[in-house]
C-alpha cells in the first residue's frame, strides 16, 4: 500500500496493523495528514468484517470531543477497498509509553485518566459503550500531555443492545481480558460502568506497572475476574508503593465486581481519582507528628 493512492489519500508509511486492517500515515490535498485505516483486501467479501469496520467508523463519527480522534471520512475506493480516514494524533500509543516509563507520577496519571474519562463520557452521552478501553487504544503526547481515544471497533450502541451482545458460550467474550469488566464474562449486557472498570485498570497499571490480577494464563485470569477481588493498589507488585488510602479506595471502588458498586459515571470516577491523587501519602503522618509536638509543648 505504501506509495499507493486510496480515494485521493497518498499513503506514506504503515504505522500499525491488526488482524482485519492496517493503519497508514497518509496525505490528502484537503484534509492534510491523516491516519488511514484500510480493511484488508482478503476481507473485502467478508460481510461480517465489512459490517464491523463500517460500524466502528460510524460510532467514532458520532463522538465529537477533543480527547477522541476525529473521524474525517468513511468510504470505499474505486478498487473496492474499505477505508476510514481519521485525525492524525501526535505522540505514541500509551501502552508503549507506559512500558518505558511506568510507574508514572500521580499528577501525570491524573492528567491521562481525566482526559480518557472526558472522551469516554462523550461516547456514553452519545449512547455508545467503548468496551475495549486499554492503553493500546489511547494515543498520548508526553510533551503536551494530550490524550486521544482510539478504536471503536467493538463498541456497542446502548439503545440497540440485545442478546447478541452477551457472552454466548464459555470462553467467548468481547473485549481484552486484562482490562475487561467481570460482567462482560458472566453473560450480562455491558453498560457504561464496564468502561469505568477498564479505565480504573488503566489507572492502576499506570500507577504501579502492575495489573489488579496476577493470572499468567487466560483461563486463570477468567477465574480470578469472576471469583476474586482485585489486589489492593497499595499491595501491587511487591507492595512497595506508598499511596494515600483515599487513592486506594477510589481505584478499588471503580474496580468493584458489581457495576452498581462503582461510581455513578466515568467522569465522577475521574474527578474522585484526581482529588485523591493530590493527597500526599505522608500527610496524615506529618499531621500526627505536629499534633504530638503541640501536646508535648503544653
């Protein structure tokens, strides 16, 4: 594809690929630099793959927010290739950045979490549940600390949710296992609360470079998600992290197994997270020491 022209988009280089599509940096005379996502040619006659590709494009186009990549054009080239042109977002995939730099400072995690939440809330307000929030689906520019949410490929429209969206057979689910909410594994129709759970998992990972569960294999992870509570934030890894209890409590609430026990919305969770992250872990200790000095001075 590099060097080719697709519906007026000049393909410069490949920047990513998946099982069903590839993403390229491309130039257009009117739209400038864009990310061009192209469905693989071998799937052109696969009605399911085409339907999902078009659905992703339409869902993304419905969400208008500064923290969500803008959908520029959905189309099909003269040769029959299905394509999606989206805003070119500066930076790198958050997963790659986190692997290099996590654990991240609390203020940086707060900035990232609050922006992802803002973009996700815009999707929820448009009646869309993302269902696949994970660091791989977030662009992050560390220089400006700007976040852009990507990939509505397995999103669902809450107004059209049906039994088709449910888990149908043991081991079959929609989402990424390490970041998926437990209810997505138990046959329930997922709601906006599932995205909140996934965002809390992202926050946990950025703060600790660990995940709330220690499973090494999918089957073990499946079991832990359905039967065990997540590891408290303060006990992540070797338990060497020093977080304020308030921050631990906020993250753990958003990771509640029951959706009803989480925050009322993803933005409410993000606001609580930002406030708790401002609390220094040693503040209570300093206050207690100060009170002790006052007592001794009387």
